[in-house]
């Protein structure tokens, strides 16, 4: 019996997908581009509206890019923008024939009855432009992945950073009347007045601390430092519990030192107000178990997310944090603790490594627009120092 053999391709499907994508026509909206340019040619106000949303790279057609650039340059020089001036400007640049001549400019101007819908058409052009940029970004990621030059986590970090920045691109807001702003501001003043405690950020749940800090604010990096076994983890877990349970704000925790079940055990004992040693050794009285059941119910509904991956690299931590922000919209991030994070490899000493990790965490707080609490060890200098033993910045190790 003859058996026919079929050839099997070993080419990765990702490469096939990239090749197939390159053969497709990129997302575009030529009619919307024509409408925007036509509006700019018939009404000066349309130029300023278009500039608020678009730049020349947003146009798919090369001729449209050149026409838009000419309109913007004329507008920037406080000159009139119309069929005559734009035609003369393009002719001076020796681009008039390249864009289709004066006939095409006239066609653009006649393609729209008025400039009333320029905002709507500009948004369509912007959306198609973002889709093209996303395709280009994805293609570059595929190409870089195949070349595999450099550290793989650096490639992943650059890829996620690029896509994150693209997703953060929003339609820019115009001017807002101060009357509207004052209404919103007064509402915030009333909320602060009704709160009485004067906390403007995320409350920690510790009244005296909140009185000093007014809460944790977005983009802040807060360092909680202390010597080993001084309660840094317990303190941060209490903050996480207060924020998530009392205020229903999602919290992300990177635990590089303890396993997730150990953190859960600590939080459970704290919430139930039971002896952790008795619970771990199996000697907790039966009468205490109802407290545990209630505590489990409270914590199970809390939006707390724990990652206990050991020896995380700072690039990987940032990537995980971005993903958690996108998926769960966390309002607070806790890192326990800073010295266990793996920094960049191209540093001369540990001090430089910690410094770079600290800067990366600060950049992450700003990027995600959330407060980041990072726990840190203090050096032994605190214990050996005579007199005032209060920690200083130089004690961070």
C-alpha cells in the first residue's frame, strides 16, 4: 500500500501573519482626509480645529500630507489659508504638480459644503492613523523578536511601553470656560469639607499618617524603610487592606520575599484579630473560627492582587504592573521589597543598581498615574550611630 507524504512547512505562523498583513491595504479614510483639507481651504477657523487634533503624519495619502503642511505653515505665519495662497505656497515648494495641481485643490474645496463637521472628520482621520501606527508597532515587534538581539526582557519592555504609549493617545481637549472649571473645583472643595479629615489622596487608614500626608497621591513614590523584622510588611498589608476593603480601590502587591499564602495568612489573622502563631500551629480555639469565616468573606471580595514571583527584574515588574493597570485599573501599587528586585546588568555597584531601581519605580508611578509604595531595608549604620538614631536618606541601602 502506497503512502503519500505531504510536505509540512516549518515556518512560524507569526511570520506568515506579518507577511499577510504587509500585503493588505492599511486602514485609511481618504474621503475624511479630503473633507478636512477642504474645510481648511474654505474656512480659517477649520485650520485651528484641525491642528488641535492632527499632524501631517496622520494623513495616509502623501499628497494630503504636503497640502496639510502648506496650510499649517501659512497659518503659522498668520497668512490667509485659501485656494490661492495654498496653491502659491505649494508652487513655491515645487510640490503643486505632485499633489495634483490647482485642479485637485479646487476639488478638495468643493468636496465639503461647509466646515461645520471638521472636528468629526478629523477624529476619523486620527483613528485610522492610530490603527496604522499600531500595525507598524506590531510589525516592528515581530521583526525585533525574530532578530532576538539583546536581552529578551528589554525587548518585551520596549514593546509594552510602545503599545502603552499608543493606547494613552487621547483626543486632546480644547479650552474649557472657567465657569465650568470653577463648578468642578467647588464640588471638590465641598467634598473635602464634608470629609473633614482633609485627605485629598488615597487614605492609608491610619488617621495620624493621613493627617501628615493628606493621603497617597497619584504619581508619588513612597519609600517605607526600616531594619529587618520591624513590621514593614505588616504595615504595608494593613494599608492594602484598608484601601481595598474600606474604599474599594484595587491594590496590586509585588511580594518578592514572602509567598502569596503567607501574605494571605497575615492579612487573615489581622482582619479576624486572632493569634497568628496559634493559627499556624493548629492550636487556634474552635471559638475563634467564626471570626476567621467573617474575615475570609471580607477579604475575598476585596480587589487585592498579589504576585509573589521571586527575584523579579525591574523590566518584568514594570511589564506586569502595566498589564495589571490595564486589566484591573489598580489605584495603588506596593512593592515588598526594593532590594530584592533585579536591576539592570550594566551597573558598577549595588548602590547604583538600587538608585536605578528607585528611578524606575518613580517613572512607573508617573506612567501608571498611581501611588507606588516601595518597602526598603535600612543599613546597619542606624544601629551603630550614636545619639540620634532617626533614619536618614543616606541609610537607605
